[in-house]
C-alpha cells in the first residue's frame, strides 16, 4: 500500500485533490480534535486538559469586559466562498471608530476560559488577561490606548465553518476578506493592523501578501516562513513539530496535515511552494522580531530581508518569544509603531534604527543590547574560513591541513572541531559549513551541527540561558541524500537546499555538503574557543522546554574528511570594530 493510500483508507483522514497553479495535488486532512466544554475538560485528568481544545459555548452577545471595554462575542463574518467564521471584537467603551489589531491563528479566540492563568513560560502570572488570544495582543492593554482587538477563529477552528487550512494562500485570502470586512464596520476607522508571535506571526505574512487595501501595517514577532525548509523537512530530516500544533487545536471538521504531507511528498512541489509567503508582495510597514535561539529565527530574518517594504524594522534578542512579547518596554515600543501608522501620530518612530540586535555573550549576559544597525547581514562583515583538521579535531585559518578523516557512529557518536581565538571576536550574521562526508555501511546519514562557546580552559561549555535553561548555540541539520543546492535560492552567505531529488550515497563515495546555520550574534573573548559539534541526533538536556523531535535515519559510520582535495571549512561572519583608538575598541 502506498503512503497516500494509507491515509485514504484511514477513517481519521480524508484526501482532497486541490489545485495549486496548474498542478493538482492530493492534500491530506485529519480529523480535528473535538471541542470540549469546561465540564468535559474537568472530567479529564489534569495532564490531558488542553486550553486550545477548550471551546466556549457558541453565544453571540455584547457584554462589558470591565467598565472601560466592551466585547462583541461570536460575531459572524462570511468569506468570499460562503464560509462563515467567528470573531470576538473588543472595543474601548463609548469611543468612536478606532483602528483594529487582528489576531489570527488556529489557537482559539477564547482558549483561556476555565483556566486560572495562561501557560506562557517566562511571563509572570497576571501579566496577560484572559481576553487575549494565545500569543496575541491583549485587549486589556490595547483598548485603553484607543485600539480595538479582533480575535479570530479561522475556517474550521472552534465554531467556524469548513475545514482548517495550515498556512498557505487560502489562509491569506480568508484573512483578506476578514480585514476588509473589519474596515467597513462602523466601529473601525478604516485602518487595520496585525500583531502576534509564532503562529499568529506566520499568518500575518500570508495575509499581507494578498494585499488587502485596508491592512496598513503588520508586526510578526517571530514567524516561520518556509514551512517545508524551516520546519517539516529542516535539512531534509523529517520534523515532528507540526504534530504538537495540529494535535492541540479543536474544531468540528478536519485540518490540513502537513506532517502527513511531508511523509507522502518528501520532495519540493507546488503544495510546498504555496506554503512560502509571497514576500515580494509585502510593501506595508513591518516590525519584525527574532530570538537568536528559537526555530522561528530563520524565517524571521528571511522575511525581513525579502519583503519589499521601505519601512521595515527588525529587533533580534536572546530571550524566548513570550517574555519578549509581553515585556512592558517592548509593548511600549510596539505601541509607538502602531500609533504612527494606525493613528497617524507623528511620534518620531522613523528615528528607530532599522535593525537592533543583542550581541550575546554568556548565560543571561549580553555583550551589547539593542545595538543599532542599518541592515542584515551587516555590510561591514568580513568572512573568514576556519579549515577543519580531521587528524586532531582542530580548525585553522590556514588551508594546508593533513588529509585525514574523523569518524563516529551515526546513531550514538559525536565529534568536535575547535578554534581558539587570540583576540575578542564578534560573529554576527550567517555561518555556513562546506565539508566532505562519507558513510561506511549505509547509503545515507543525518547530521546535527551546533556552534558552541568554550571557556579559556578549553573544556567548559558556556551556554546561553533561555527561560533559565541552557541553549548550546547556533545550529543546522542535514540528511545527506538531500544535499543538493538550489541555485535560485542560495546566496553568497547562505546556501539553500533544493529538495528536487534525493541522492543516496554509493559505497565509498565522498560527497561535498554545504549547509547554513541559523542567523546568530555572539562575542568570543580572547582565549575562548569556538567549537563545531557534529552528531547524528538532536542533543538537548532532558529538561529542555521545547519538545522538538526529528525522525533520524543513521545506520552507518559517518566520516568527516579534510585536507588534500577535501577543503572542509566553517565560514564565519566576523564583525570588525566600527572604530579603534589605540587599544580601545568601539563596537
């Protein structure tokens, strides 16, 4: 039985032929988790209760949230194909028309009802009200400043009709319809913006790419862009991330299942192309953020680079997305952005640097915070090659290393290559690795790469703390059989995989690989070591809060070749000081 037939014959799935341009592709949907009332949730053991599958009873009404805010609950909105979706609209009481900030995602427009506190790690209890949609604008903040908030259940979610889609053009068209409906309502001043992180950020890109006339600005704070390359098949290795998303949300019908699609369609096709935001269409003011240590990192920077707006800003930071989103300093910064473009307040927002970065150092210590820059990657970047020496596990700026190979068991082993800095060195931007690899006893292999910082003793690892837990450093991944590069997408600083065809290894074959690490910014002090760590598996402390899983395929001995005709090297983006006066360095 083919993998597609497996889903056709499973009563929990259905397969829907769908047009993507000139191509028709069978799209797999799985049954959504059924909405559960509060009483039904209370009957479950605590570990099986889920705030996303809780869906309050359908109850269209208008009520007072408090003496200053009203909510129009379960407001029906008809999309262009006749599907009805529902939204909760929060407005300042007794105000005239106001700008509306839209929160769009599958996470339920009122998932917090019946729960004591939002489960937002790193955010103090009581910071976010129960009026807020998950990872979104809190009405009990924004309404006080003259904004309305629209919390939306997209098609298929909660009580909204239809089957749920997972990113892509359909979501963009639905969002277009909702925004134009909003702008026509008497309580809206005709200007609509969007805000939210993670899934709420991703939706903004698809919707903005459809160019709804009344969408004035967006703020995608952490947003995966290319679903296939950045999530489902990162480096060609099948990720299980989507399972935790589509398994949580609730509705009456089905939801598009990208995990099943990655199983059936492991190569690039029109379906996966449809999941990539049409960045070139986005020309409105955009305020991005990115956490250096989170899997939305790549998409956030790719979006920032590729959108065509002349008014775009990026702020990159060390901490996780939730505490960053609801930190009062950052909320006030965001309010200045929205005040400028949704309320036409001349508040000097244009003085905001186009790029602000935190240069990380160790644990919770940042070398620099909100350092202003004009672009990313930085124009003053000086790239340097660190050549791998497989005879002793070191790296050198000199290419003349002995021909050798370093081997490890793909399933259980790991190897390291070290380079010790003789002066303070800042690395900010895109690192990449060009290496030669072979596999003994198998025709494929998975490689997980990490860039670590080691102390002056040459032994002690110096991590970054994220939500109080240790994060080792910048990362990348590769399944060797998907090593082919895309000439169209690759740049001088970032190689991109094509996923056009799978190429298994022949016995004894040594193949070149080129992989990109996530964007990164960190300082190595004099005497500290940069360590390139390579393993055949994802390695994190067992308490690491992100339960990310990849389905690996390692059954052989992996060899890293260097020297002679094997020019294996790590390319690093070194940022020189802006100025230097004697021994004093101005970064």
